[in-house]
């Protein structure tokens, strides 16, 4: 029935409590005592969620309708599930800020599969840590990353008012995959020579990473149009910052017909799989970036120039006041490193 102030006043007191629907989830609850109150109801996950909007006539029909209209356009905190939270957090906090999101998508998918239908109000520390402990049995490092991302998502839930406190607030890596050892792998001269002599199709890409210090995703996100003379422009890195690297002749030669196995023709996963399972080497593509930085330091290149070559943000006061790009110094560093690689490959002392 269509409620009006007149029809509400003429309603007879029911023999037992009764709900009369209006619109947009608004209901009038009538009591045998003659009391009337407003409720907003929504259905989520198979169960009803209700919110008291006040007593009639202190809250008029018009006021109750305005309140229900506002609530119908929002999500009631008590109805938000873990899966809905992960989706919202990913769409609002991750996708707009990061160029590469595949790894985070893995942890979002796992959370939705394991506890996606659970309302946040019912999500406990034990439930989540049990999932992470089981995950860690097979992949301890991934379990740690999963914990970190779930903590960020739940912190977002607190900021949004969905929950008062995160169930993972006090959880650390000790409960998931445990402490991790920081990798310090740097390629030896022999390994650099072995890489240079490897005839496999992905070798140009790996050589290119060693010469430029780029992440594999950065190199493969570029296109031939990003090459301007001896400069390769990277529109965005994983933190959505633009970057550029100087290409000495040795690096330019690797692009061949401005493509080869660079520019996304081989996925990062397939390259990593081949290195681990076929080439049987003990280093990863990211170790090439570490080798680049370490060897530049060995050549006497200043730390702040190396950080710029890697597109890292300078720390402390430098981050605030030093906006210099160090173009000439970065080009010189790249040239010196290419000469050093040639010396290693040719076996010169």
C-alpha cells in the first residue's frame, strides 16, 4: 500500500507486530501497543539486514523516505562481505595506482575463493590465519604477500567504516610464511658470459635487462614508438611513474628490428619458467637488475645516480628538494656499464 501521513494515523493497531512496506526498502513497523517505527531493510547474501530510522511521528514519512533513499544508494556496513571488500579495494586503491596488478589479483582471487561470502562482521583472525597457514605450506613467500595485501584491504575497510577493527591488525609474517631472507644474488662474470653466449630466443631480453636495469615488466610494456634515438621511454612503471633509460649501442643492437623478443613478445612467466626448469640457472630476471645496480656501484657511480637509473624515489630531504634528473650522469653510467659488460664478455682482465 502507498503510505501517507493520513493512512498511518488511521491504521488500526495489529494483534501482533506487523511490517508495512513503502518504497526503496522503507517499512513501517506497527506494534499492538500503537507504537510506530521506521525500518530500512536490504537483502544481502540470502539474509535481511535492517536499520532503525526512528519513531513515527517524530520522524515523518517524508523524512523516513529521504533516509531510505540515501541508504538505498549506499552499502550497509554490516552487509559487506570479504569478497565485496576485496573487489572494492582493488578497484579503488590498486587499479588506479599500479601499472602491474596481476600479482595482487592472485591474492584477491584467493580471498574470494576461501572466505568471499563471509560478512566482515563475522570474519575472525583465526579464520583468516588458518587460510594463510594452509597457503604457506605450499607457498610461504606468497602467503606473506597475501597477508600484506589482505591487511591493506581490511585497513581500507576500517577507513570506510565497514568494520571498527581489522582482524589481521596484529598478524605478522610469523603466522603465515615466516621470515624471508633478502635476496642478494648478483651475477658473476662467468654467468654474464654464459648469458651472452646463450642462443635461446629470450636471451636478447635478458641481456637488455642486464644492460638497462629495467624490470622485465617495464621492458615488455614498451613499444618501438617509445624509442627516441638512444633513449627508451617507459610511460609508467609499477608505481605509475614515468621512466627513461639511455641505450648505448650494445643495447640498441639487441632490439634488432625494433622488436625481437622485447616489447612483450614473451611473457615474464614463460621466461622465468624457462630459466628455472630448462636453463637450470640459480638467478632470476630481477637479479639482473640487482647486478646492474651493484656493478654500477663497483664502477664508482654515485648512489643517487644509481637510484635515478633504477627510477627509485630518492629518500629523505633529497626526495623533497632534489628534483634534478641527472641526465648526463645517467647516460655516462649506462655507457660505462656497457663497456664493462663487453670487457667481461670478451674475457679481458
